[in-house]
C-alpha cells in the first residue's frame, strides 16, 4: 500500500476529504504548487494525528448528510460556491475540528518535498549541509557606540 | 545499597554539569543522578525533513506535550505561562535557544537602587570571573564593546546578523535605541573539538551539528574524564536526613522502577526552579514536616518566570529570515534599566528572533486569518514566508510569595512521585512592563518598515526561566540557602540552580545559573575543612 492510499475512510469519504483538503490549499494556478489532496495527508494523519481519525470520519459523514439535506445532492456533486458555503458553516459550527484538520494539513503540506521545492528551496534536512547566512554590516553599530554606556553602576 | 559517595549531584543540566566539572579536581567521589538519558544528536529533528513537526511533538519543550518516560507532568492550569524544560543529560540546554546575555550589575541591587524586592547577597563583580570562565568552557559567541554592559569579551565571533538582523538594526537606529549582536552559546567557529555552526536553524530542538553549547558536549565529557560518575535514568524520590538535620543520601528509582538508596556526605540539588522545590517538598520527615530545608516556609515560593511578549512584523523585501539560529540574532536593552517615567520599575530585554519555517508560517498565518483557505492562499503565504521577523520581550518579574510551586494532590509521575503544581499570576508592575514592551516592539517594527505587525503577551509556551523558589540570602527567616548555596537548615545540602535567584533580571538566566554553580563550587572547595560549620 502506498502512503497516499492509506485507507482511513471509505472511498466516498475519501473523495470528500480530498475536496476539503484542496479547499484548504488548492493547487496554484501556475502548477508550481500542488493541492493539499496530492501530498499524502491521509497517511500523515494516521501517523501524526491518529486521535483525530474517529472525529474526522464523523465530520465527513456530517458534510455529506448536510449536503444532501440542503442541496439534495452529495458533496462531491456540488458547485464550488455551494461547497464553500457549506464548509464555511462547518468551520463556524465545528470550528475546533476544522481548525485541527487545517493545522495538520498545513503541517503535512509544507514539509512535502514538492511543496518545499515549489518554494524554491532544497527539499532536504537542515543537517548536515546547513545554510549560508550573510554576516551583517557592523558599521550599523556606530551610533550605538557613539551614545556610550547605558547600564547603571551598582553600589 | 549502592556505594557511598562524597558528593551527590541531582540533575545533569546546566548547573549540575558546571558544578561537577569544577569539583572534579578535588578527586572526591562525585556522583550525579539524572532522571533522563544521554541524547543522540542523530535523533534531533534537524536531521529530518519533517523537523518542524518533530519540534512540536517528541522534542516539544513542554513536558506535558512531550511526555517522554523520563518526564514528569506539571499542573500548570493555574498559570498563564506553561513550564518548559527538558529532562536528560544536558537538561534544558538541549532545547534552549542558547541566547546567553549576562545580567547587569544593577540586577543584583534591586532593593538598593529601585526600592523593590531584595538585593542579592553577592554581586556582579563577584560573579564576573565565573561568567568569563563559563563563557570559555561553554563556547560563547558575541561582540565585545556593548555599551549596555561592563566590558567583557566573548571568546567566539558573534552569530551572523543575516538580512533580518540588519533590517531590525536599521529600525533601532532610526529610533536612536540600543541594539547589539547577542551573546550566544554557539560555536561560530571550530572550538574545543566541536564543529562550527552551519546555521541549521532549529536550535531549540537540539543541535545535530554539536555547535550549540549544550552541557552534554561541553562540561560533561571533561568532568567524566576527570572521574565524575554520571548515572542516567535515575529519578530521585526524596532526600533523607538524620536526627542532626544532616542529609544522609537519597532514595531513587532506576529505569526499571527498582528502588535504591544512595548515601552521600554532601547532597547538591541542580533540578532548577520547579524540580528542586518539588524534591524538597517531597522530602518531608518528622524533622521537616513542611518539606526539607523549608523552616523559612519559602521553598516553592517567589516563583519567577519572565513573562514573555512577542511582536512579529512582515516586510516587503525577501529576507530569508528563516535562516540562521532561530532565536539568536540581536538584542536591545534600551528599556532594561529602571525609568520610573515609564510607569513601572525594572525593565525588559528585547530579543530579535528570526522568521519561522514554512509550516509555522502557514499555521500561524491561517490561524490568524492572514492566510486564507483556498483562493489567495499561495499569494498570502508568499508575502510572509521568509519576510517575517520577531521581537521577543523578556520581562523581569519580581518575587512574590503568591507565585508558587507546590505538590499537586493527585497528579504523579510514572514512579508515583507527586508532581508539581504551578500557581502564578503577573503583577501589575509586570503587566505594565509587558504592555510597554509590546508597544515599543511595535514601534521598532514600524521604524524598520514592517507592514503587518501583531503582538501577543504573555505568550503561554514560554516558561523556560524557572527562578526564585529556594532563594539565597543571609537571613534564614527570609531565604532558603546562604550566599554560597548552602541550606540554612541542612548544612550539607546545597542548591546551585535557578531556584536560588533573589530576583530574575530581564535576561535568559543560564549564564548566571552556571556562573553561580561555578562560584558555589569554588567556595565549597575553599571551605572543605569546615564546610558544615
């Protein structure tokens, strides 16, 4: 099983999850940045946020149920604006869960190699290569030196 | 029963390591018990691509989040600031920022100069040689000539300012305010067998390079070669005393939970401002019903945490602000000394920190509503990533007996030892100081041309500096230990950590904690013939 195909939901819920993930971080218009549905969030959730999985399944069910009640269609069949309204309501009403989902998604997304490379950086661990940092212009200290001592003497 | 020792140190962190190193030349039998383990640098987050997530999980500075077997829980529900620490060889230096400013001479004379709290029984001049010694042993980087301090010369060149440091320097200059490259416990070039810093960035999750000066790689290797024994995964339950009020040793649990008795001629506490009072309060006996060495009633009282504010600004120019040691760059002590016109006494240090990694940039931006879900996400992220800088406000809080470490009635660690409970609030003076600092931090951000500025304080996850809970002083009724760390009540019990601070100053305390430990070791060595008189 590949990382991206980890089954934390049934196939219908997976479709809903992917839509929601891309609502959090969509693919960039220029194709440089993937959408959040493309970076293995389900596997990440299993590894890093297993405690949230039961609630995730409940919330995905809730999204589908609300969609059918409101629009008489499944969430996957809704227009973009309809999805946005429905998820907006969920964010207002189930804010803690939706916030958690967003935070976990962002953590997974912004450490994925495609994303890091899309940001123009090497997708690697900081160690051992490290990074170069400009030393800085110490002539900026001249006015500080010129003002002189600012600490108090103590008895 | 284990073999008796002359000196038993409890805790292998900043103070315990420095003390052990200094005492090693006595050739006494010295043993240190540490509840944590040795760290393997290969395990540090910076060796992995997912370093940002690892920092928040198993390398979180909050023991209640980290929850390693060697950690003990802390009930911090009655405090706006959470206690942060690390349990292992190296103690909290493993995860500290390595920001290493000294206090000012005035910090030791708070009562005389400002009419508040108490003076320390020692002064800056007494400790200065020990600061210098510690700078050399740890490997401290900086730039001599800072007009905010008496002259001193860090042994290593300062950490790079980067574009972020230069940007803020121009902001401070525009306002005519002090700034200076921070003293930093980082080897900026090869030093004492350690490789130079290569700017990995996440210093606060352990340094895989070994450039950050953590005591597991500075003091401990030398101390052990000199004969000091260090025993890990040993959690002390209580200190024992005889009917003459002398400590006789400790009871501890090993990694398997097996109970041991370790006898010692001298017991030295180095568990810092929460661990030390916790152990003393857990060491009750018929002679010390309120906790060991607590006839003053001050063990666990006067907790000081350095309430912390944070101002963050975003700049138009790309600054690569995520590069460089995360929390060490430049500082400003423009508002460090007392000026009563500000509406409070004492002052604060401004610590310029660098930008955040991509995960933290995105999470904070989305949580604040600055970076949206969906359309516009990538554009808003790009406007912030690598373009943000922070200014931390480290406030001196004064000692107050209502701020305490006590024993939680129900919470226990994995060995069943009662856990600490923190009760803490900010005083009105500190609240005013914090507000002033957040306003000045905003002002310097504006002067540096930041366009999106926000501030917050006190920041909850900033309780690194655990001070004052077994204060030193000459009066046994007003202090727990004397001017050289010896308990007033138990003549062979010493405390060498942040607990003994009389006041907190407004700077990171590790240099002072270590200078004090070295000073106390020297006094003990000079008094060996009559140490208990």
